[in-house]
C-alpha cells in the first residue's frame, strides 16, 4: 500500500474533519472568515474529552491546584500592566505588488534578496509592529475611555485574581491556579487548518512557588506535561522539547521549554512551559497599588511568589490528536475482498463516541429492542451511538472512521436462539485489531468504563 505524502495526509485529514463533522469553517455559508473554525458534533465531543481530562489531571487529581473561570473582557489596565498593550505585537510587512500582509518571519530570501512568498515580488515595506489584540469598547460610548481588548491569553485573569483565590482557598506555596478558556489573537496569517487561529482555547496553569523552587519546578512541569501527552495517545517519538534560547525568551523568563509535535505540515509548538519569575504579579501589584504578596506563616515573611506556567492550546492539541489518530489499513469487505480502511485510532478516553451498538438486522423487532436496551444501559456511563442502517461491515467502517473504539453487535445468539449458554451475550469488537469476543451484557458497562476512563 502506498503511504500518502504529508501534504496528501493533511488534505485527507481536513476533508475527513468536514465530512464527518469534526471541524467546519466558521460562517461557511457566507464564504467563511479566515482563522475561525466551528467544531461539529464529533469535534465538540473530542474537544470536551480533552479539556475534561486536562482538568481531571491538573486539578481534581491534585490537592495543590484549584480552578477558576475568568471573564474574557477585563479592565484595560490589566493589559497595560501585563505589557500586552505596548508589546504584544508581531512584525508585519506589506507586499506593494500583490498587497499581501505578511508576518516578517514568512518573508523568503532568495539569492540575498527578500521576496514575497505569495507573488515573488521584491517591493516590500520595512517591518512594523502590529498589535495582535482585538480592540473593543465597553458600554455605549466608543472613545478612548471605553477601550478594552478580547483577552489574548487566559493567564492574566489568574494573576489579577491571585489574591482572592489565595484568600479563599487557603493554599500554601507551592500551589497552582488552573483555567481553560477562549483567547483571541488577530494573527496576521492564520494557517495550517486550526493550528494558528484567531479565536482559540487555552488550558493554562499558573503554579506559584518560592523563587528558589522555580527552576526545579520548570523541569517537573515539563515532565508532567510530556506524560500527559502520552496519556492521551500521542507517541513520544513525535514529541520534542525545545529549550527556547535566551535571545528568544521573554526578558522576564528564566527558562522556557516549547513542547512540539510533528504535524504533517512540520514540527510545531503545542505548549509552552515557562518560568515567568515574579514578573506578572509584580507588574499588577505596581499598577493596581494593591498588595499581592504571600504571607509565610512560619517565617512571618511577606513576598511575591514566582510562577511556572504550562500553557497548552486546546485546538492545537485536538489537531495533534486527529493527525496522530489518522491511519489507513487494509481490511476485508463484506465479500472478503481487501479494501482500504480509514481509522482514527484515538485513545478510548479521548474518542468522541465510545461505543456503537448495532442490531444485526433492523427488521427484527427482538434484535432491535435488545440493542436499544443495551444502548440505554450504557448511556449513563458513556456516549453511545445506536445504528441499525446498512450491512454490519459498513456500520463498523463508519465507526472506525470516526474513531469509536468499541462496537457491540446484538445477534441471534444474544436472543438465545442458537445456544442457551450464549443468551444475553453480545459480540464486542475492538476497533484497531478488529478482534471480536463474546461478552455478557451484564459485564459490558464495567468492562468498557475501565478502558475509557
Ligand atoms: N500565557 C502564555 C501564552 O499564552 P503562548 O505560547 O503565546 O503563551 C500558549 O500560547 C499556547 O496557546 C500555545 O502553545 C498554543 O498551543 C496556543 N496558541 C497560541 N496562539 C495560538 C493561535 N493563534 N491559534 C491556536 N493556538 C494558539
């Protein structure tokens, strides 16, 4: 079988995402809007499973992290203090020939001359700073006094609420505050499907500590985050840790790692893990005039904690999960002839639908009733899809293509018609191996729950 090239592979993934309802272009019926995407019925499940698992691992399974959910619009003073208003920019270049607006790092250089990557023109403007924040106005008047921005990262809400959360949670250092939410960046060139979008979601943890613990915790969180990606089914050899060099790191950071993934379009960042020192809290303390210090009961000292921040993109991780899961193999069709099978090999805990339930025949009342009963039995535990349409092989293929890890078939043996010992048992098919085993209906829920949680 020929292996598709990386660009063919990406085209197939994008087309599958649309065809099966993972990801659609936003406002598609009006021609779309660049850099904006909608998640369809399966995409929303995958995304939710990812966020829930992140929350479980980062908040619920730890006693040193609490969560919060901040507003998207905040007082403009937050963005002045954080430095975003003045410095959250990308250098932008205009091509005078084709009018393309380009990020300076996308300009190609051929034989020492800078060229537009769109038309090859050499008539380019000097780079100038373009602020990536979306500006808006709060209230009825549209003037300077009502300006604010859609947040470009979720982190600042955590810093701005640090004192409130500390007071109510009564945590001792080191401890963290976690948040998942939307962020907005007016990217100059959104590209690579959802990879660089203008609206996206982040999963961020700000883990506060004493200054002397910062470097050690940076290492700790890098390792924890690598483990996380393994636990959602991303192969370790496709993940890479880039130590961000001094000259590319934010000036306040004492160390930053980028966790990168080998997408079909190249190696790209999934998550940043940064030791941000006490920069953010000290900026907000200075600008607000409110103390954000931590009081150490034992030493009776007050000080500003430092922070280590693992900051992951939800949409990028969803895209990595789909790219990682996409595979083609050969399997026999109804007549035993080999055909190409498209399979999304999602880890069961991430798969949008956990289990398909199929009556062997749709025109047999008893088979249908039993299959519906089984679907109802499983529904409180997992997302189940009932399907009675078409040949059983076709129904399996449809579920393979969207990554459903288990298929349950109700047949005449289930009804006890062939062998009374097999009464109330079903065929359980596993997606990747296509192996089938006979399982008692009463054992199904426990057996499946153990594999999807
Ligand atoms: N609070 C730190 C922060 O926001 P960042 O490296 O700018 O750091 C963190 O963003 C993560 O957010 C990135 O690693 C990426 O996964 C995601 N992200 C950033 N910009 C994005 C975009 N335009 N589209 C999709 N995801 C993006």
